[in-house]
C-alpha cells in the first residue's frame, strides 16, 4: 500500500487518481516517494472547470496550470474600418429608467475575416474558481479543488482587471501563436465593455431585431433551464458551477444569473437617449443567484463602489467573464485606411454615385464655380475665410453637416437591408405556398382526367385551386411592388452592400436556407433595373426553386 502522504485521493477526479496511482506505485518502487507526491501537484484541473459543454466552433486558449479558456465569437457585419452597428440597449419596462432606459449605442468587431464581418471573442462561461486560481495564484494548486467548477465570486473591478492583465501577459509569453490576430497584431484579454456585454447577452445578430429588444434572450424551455436565480426552484441562493444550464443563442452560458458580471466601463446614469456625463463606480450586469426570477432581465445594470471603507469592494454575488479583442490602430496601413474612411464620412449622400467627386481647390480660394458636394464647398469657404472666428464656425458647420449626412446614410442603409429582408421572406413564402398549389393542381388534373370537368368533386377541387392561386398572385404582385420601390429608392451599390450584411445576419441566425433566396430576390431586382420588365411568372418559378 502507498504511504498516506502520497495516496492519490487528494487529486480529485477518478482518471487523475488512476494516473497518479500508477505513477506513484512506480516511483515508490524506485524509492522516489517525494516525486510521486509531486505528481499530484501536476494534475490539471478537470474539463468541467473550464469547458463543460464543448462545441466545435469554440475558440479555446490555454491557461496556466494545465487549464484552458473557451471563447465564443460575437459577429458584427462590417463594410469598412469605420463601419459599426447601431443597437438599442436598455429597456422601457424595468422601472429603473435612470439606469436602464432604452438608448442607442454602436458596436463593431475587433478581428476581421472576409471583409464583410468582424467579431470579438467573449468568454463562453463566467470565470471559474479553478481558472482564477490558475492565473492569480503564486503557484499551481497542488490538487484540483472540489469547487473548481464554481463561478468565481467575491471579486472586485481591480481583481478582474488584474486577472485580465496577468492572463494576457501569460498568453503572450507562453502561447503567442495561439492568440487570434488582426492585421498581424495579437489580441489581448480585458473585461468586456458594457455594450459588448449586452449585445452578446441579447444574442447579437443570431436573433431577430424584435427578439433582441425583448426582456431576455429567447428561452423556449423557460427561464429555470437557462438562468440561476434566487430560491429553491433554482440556485437555492448559492453560487453554481459554470455551464450546467442551457446557453443563450450565441452559446454563452450563465450570461444572466449565477453571479453579477463586471464590465469595463464606469457607471453613468441614463439621461433618456444618452448616458449622463458623471462617471462613478463600476458596473455589474445580468443579475445573480439572489436575484428574484421576475427581476432577471438583460437590461439589469447596477453601480458598485470601488471601495468599502479602507478596502476594495467585493461581494459574494460578484464575478466576471472576459473578452478577447485587438487594438483599433494596428499598423500604418490600417491608420491610412481609417483616415480615408474618415474623409468619406457623410459625403456619399451629397453626391450622385455615378458622378466623380470634384477635387477641392488646392489653395484657399473660392473659385468661379460652386462645388457639387456641399461638404467640400463648406471646406473651401472655410479655408478662404479671412476671419478666424468665421473660419472656425464654418469648420464646425462642416462637421455638423458631415455627421448629419452620415446619420442619414446609415439610416438609409438600414432601410435598404430591411427591404431586402422583406423581399427574401416574400420569395420564401411564394415557394412555401406555390409548391402545395402545384400539388393541388396535379390532383385537379387527375380528377378531371378521371371524372370530367363537370364532376362535383372536381368542381370543388377547382374552386380550391382558384382561391389559393388568387392569394398567390396577390402576394406575387406585392413581391413585384417591393422590387419596383427598391429600384426607385436605392442604387445598385447600396443594394449590393446591404445584401452582404443581410446574408451575414441570416447565416448567424441559422437561416442558411434563406441565403440563396436572398440572392434570388436581389437577382430579380437587378433584372428589373436593367429591363424595367415585371416578369412575375418567371420570378414565381425561380422563387419556388430557391433555397
């Protein structure tokens, strides 16, 4: 029998005990009992402590002491270096309007792919006790803790920041080749911003716009299947292990409930459509294991002071998850692309796409002819102004016009995408209705062939076919109307760009079957733009074959 000092019981999991028992027996036989005891210290934490629900598309990075960290991609469609997405965060029904009122924000991704989308990475789970100990401990734990899979609580903002810093440094020193890169620059770990957290918590582009605005992400199996909240029916008012319940649509576990999650930003009050100017303590999001079920909501947002008396403020209900992102300006080339995009902001709506923009005069002179682009015209007037006050005011006016045009451009793009989405679903409906109608027509033909057109049963069948075809042609006329107005309202360039954005969103929402349908609708719109002919019968036939 092994000496008590090196028995493998303390190593935790059965597979670890079997491994250590084998190693220890061999080492004892060789007279190296001390080395056998050290083998227990080398046992890695169990998988349950860092990725209890593995998925094929997880991004997994190593951790100190043999652990790992699983991340999920949060995708945002992108059209360029200054492209971002308007989202509405907060709510209208929480009774906490000073903190949670609905407001507009913008979000963009850190890492690039094919140029049509960018993404950031967010921790799949809340940081577990085993992960926290592995990063923050002076040495690796001698044995996996029985509570290692519990979410780490009793931390403050500074603790979370220190964890992210130490983990980033460890990755750069020990696993640099495994870090995702953007423009050649490795990413780094930090707390998520408040908007990054809420965008992901609501389901990102994997849910519809209406579902995104709901009180919580879609929970078809009921809240107890997804959230640890107060009471014996759920958490029993105790912190729980990570990953035991079901995830949100992005594959994120425990994003609501279990422990409050710290974000990077300082707390600011909500002033209707914007945040108030005073910044205070840190923010926690999502609710915790003592939050009542009725109070669980994605908009849940509370301020926590950084300090309590002479000590850092910590609480048994407070934990965190981390994000993995990249710097914004990664190279000289990226900076040049940003500067070029900045110069183009707000200009697109001021000129016709077919007409090249005239170059502004090289010298501060008005010239004989006004420029077609009002933004450039204002710049020329400002440069030519001899009074410094007038020049500054004209420059400010130029910026205001650019911002206004840019807002209009973004609103136009969202409307074009919505029109494309409508056309896509109409084309799909024509298919869903058209195929059964074709079957009804086959049944009618067989009836007429067998019994004759005057047969009572055949006449009833014909009435049904006529009724369904009338509905179908009404939908087809509506489908054609959307194509006409799409051509009237938007250029081919805008339609092409927004089609790419729409397809990214459909793919992220698991609607891959609609990608070819969207292409079919866009193709019909392009045909109409060229021929100005409403070929409804051909469009119907192609919609029935799409998907």
